[in-house]
C-alpha cells in the first residue's frame, strides 16, 4: 500500500471537539462555588485549609494542561518541567533577592511563558505520540538539570531551597495558612477568568480550530505555528504560576519533587476532570491529591493497586470525566424545570 | 578508534535489550494504535512467573514455554476484561487506563515477590563471546533471539492468513469488518502477541538488569524511544532503532564530558527528537496522510 492511499478515517481525532460553551460552568453555579470557597476556611482546621490550597494549585496546573490539550489539541507530558521552573524562579527570587512573594508570581509566569513558547518552536513539527515523547524528554531532563554543578549555587543542588512562608499583611487576624489560601484563591480566580475569556476570544477559537483540524484551520488563515506555540506558552506560564504558589505553600523546592510522576498526575487529573472542561480541572486535582491517600488508607502494601482499581472505576463510570456528570446534571435540571 | 569500536559494540549489546522491547511496543501499536504504558510491567510480571516456576524446579525451557503461554493468555484476558469496555472511550481515557494497569501490576508484583533484587538464569551462559570482552554469550544470544523474532514476525504478517487479517484490521477496521474479519478479536490477538513478545524480552533482559518489580521502567522508556525513532509502523525500524539507541547512549556517555548516568537518557531523547524533527514519522515509518 502506498503512503498516499492510507487515509485515516474521519472523526477519529485524538482530542474530542468540545464546543467552547461546553467548556465552562453557568453563572449561577460559578457564583455558588466561589461563595463556598470563600466561606469554607472559617469552619475547618488549618491542615484542611492547607489541603484546599494545594487543591487550587494543582487545579491551576491541570487547567493549564487542559488549555493545551483540550484547547489546542497538543499533548504534553512535560508540565512538571514548567512547574519546576516556576517554583525555582519564585524560590530564588525570594531567597536571594528578597523580592516580595506576590511579585514573584508574575515574574515566574513570564519566565515560564517564554520557556514554553521557545520549547513550542521545535515541538511544532511533532504531534501525538511524538510530541508526548519530546515533552517527556523535557520532564525527565529537568530534575537532572536542576542538580547540575554550575547551577548549584542558585538551586542548592539536591538539597533544594527553603522558602519562607508569608504572614498575613496589614495585621489581619489570620493564620499563615488561611492567608495563603485566600491569596491562592484570588490568583486562581483571576487565572480562571482569564482562561475562560482566552478560550472565548479570537485566539481561543484559533486553538480549537487547530485542535479539530489543523489543515482546515491553516487554510482558513489561522497562523498554525504561532497559535500552537502560543498555546504552549500560555500553558507553561499558568503552570509556572501554579509552581510558584506551590513553592510558597510547601516552603521548600527540591529537584526530586518535580519528576515525571508529577506530570503523569497532572495528566490523570485532566482525564478525570474531563478533557476540555475547565472547571473539571479542579475535580481532577482533588482526585490526584486525595485518592492516593485513600488508597494508602485501604491497604498500605497494595496502595498502588488500589489506586489503579479506583482509577479504572472512575474511567469506566465516566469515560469523559467529571464533564459527563455536569452534562447529566444539566439535563436532569432541565427536565425538572419542564415538568 | 579502538575506544570507538568498543563502545559501539557495547552499545549494540545494550541495544539488543531495547530492540526486543521496541518490537513488543510496535506490535501493540499496530494492533491498538496507541502506546501501552503498562507493557513493561506486563513483561516484568511474566518474567516473575517464569522465575517462580524455576524456583519450583521446572527446567528453563519448559518454564520459558509455559510463561509464553501465560503471557499470551494474560494479554488477551487484559484486553477482553479491562480495555474492550473502553473501546469507545476517548484515547486519553485509554491512556489513563494504561497508567492504572501499570500501578496495579507493579504494586501486586511488589506484594507477591517483594522488592529485593533477584538473580535470573540465562540459557546462553555468560562467558565472553568469540573472545571479546565486551559482548558475552548471553548478549549475543539476545541479539540472535531478537533477529529471529523479527524474521518470524515478518513471515507471520506477510505470509499467514491471520497475519494478513491483523494488518487489515489495523489499517482499515471498517473495510476489514465488511470482508468478515473479526476486528475486535484481532485487537485481543495483538495484545496477546505483544504480551508474549514482552515476556521474551523480559526473560532475556532479567539476567542483565536483575529481577525486581521496577526492572522494566527504564527499559520500557528506551523501548518506546527506539520504536518511535525507527517508526512506529515498522518492526524492522523498531529493531534498528533499538540498536541505534544503545549505540547513541554509549557514545554520549563516553564522548560528552560531564554526562553522568542520569543525563544519558535526556540526551539520547534529545537526539531522537532532532531526528524526528527532520523525519517526523521516524526512520522507517510510513507517512500517514489525512483527509481534510
């Protein structure tokens, strides 16, 4: 069979075509969720507040992957590398240059945006498994690069860096954890709104056109190279901000926290939350934070197997992730209203 | 120059490991169109089965054959029970399924056989091969088996009815169904064969890297990389890719200063990516043309 005869059947894309309206929550639902997130910390212990902070941060990182994969149809296993760059940028700025923690976030975002944008250039020619391999290489290289001798002065080598946790400003009567939670919540909301608007904008439409059919998009006048690298840049930038927040919350960065396992977790988070459904990112984040703990609780020796079984259960019940539940809920409430 | 030849030889010897695994990767890719992340763990589990059989006093070759049968049946069972229900789910959901399978097999093997490193016998002996210090008879045997497998696969796909049916089911499932091929079972068969080839790879690799639940993680990565380099649609390419990968890795370690064991993989991967940028379908892969 000659190469030209081989034709891939239509409707067999790697990433589902999710229409942009289906990517977000309705206004009322969003407001209720935000209100719940605002009030919740008052009623719970510090440890749970800390976990909620982690949830928001991982949620941001999953959201970033969702923009890249669900939005522009590019697959990445290299998110842990961008996360690491963001975390280290913040740690170095705070510890060596005494920059205020809030100011390090935009810097980490910009640094990672640049890094992702540049990485997107050679990755342009690759797609599918090939892109996965390229990003995977980045993820495996990152911890080793951070350990390199000539960077050790800045990165602290294997030992990593310790980061000081910020106090609540203006003498607000809040614990450090609670302040950090509200700070993270504010950043998360800002980025979420930005992402939703990005996907509704001209650029977002260009991403989705590329996702659904690259050749068709380019013949409609979409600058494929620009928008593909842009998607990489935006995704890396948001991941970097998540990493920066992570560094502040955990108060510690070390090369071995940013291995390929982190990238795989983020990927699982995206699948569980629903590829292309932005609010699902936070559901997915909850899955990757809590389910390993639950698995450990059920059986210490077999925690990996229990995690695997739980993951299988989830993907059997909802192969399209939490998005499927949301659609179901919408249909149900629609029916109730009619009767 | 002698250093160079020696390193290339040593590279071919390690490359045989990757080539073996890459064959299994290509096999499953042909059948199901994605990379199976749990492939290495399936191979590891089969290798443990053969080790257990030998512990119970079964001779090597009997254990070998029994393990192949087990791996073949196990591969089919995994497809039928776990992945057939996911056939209509999105591809990324399937990938998550592979990761889940990986976790399940790895963790169970750890519980059954614990994480201590075990010796594994070789049927070829480990004396120097033809007086060369760099390649042992085991490694030579491994290269031999890999090439033999490749030839056998070639004949299977080119000259048997069922091989033809599998190729048809993989390239145009719709049309294959219309001419009466049971494509669903062809996928299961692909899983079984990939699992069996993986078991062979595992049993050949175990004497070199030693037997433990995490033995295949590194090998699988190199196997993936080799398969991608050679072109995912070509078993021949996978084997060539495996050998190239071994040679790359060794030369990088020798000639680039400051490259420890840990930077070898990233550099080898970076090299592969530069190859892919020039030839996006791999060295021997077919270009896939899409209809708009």
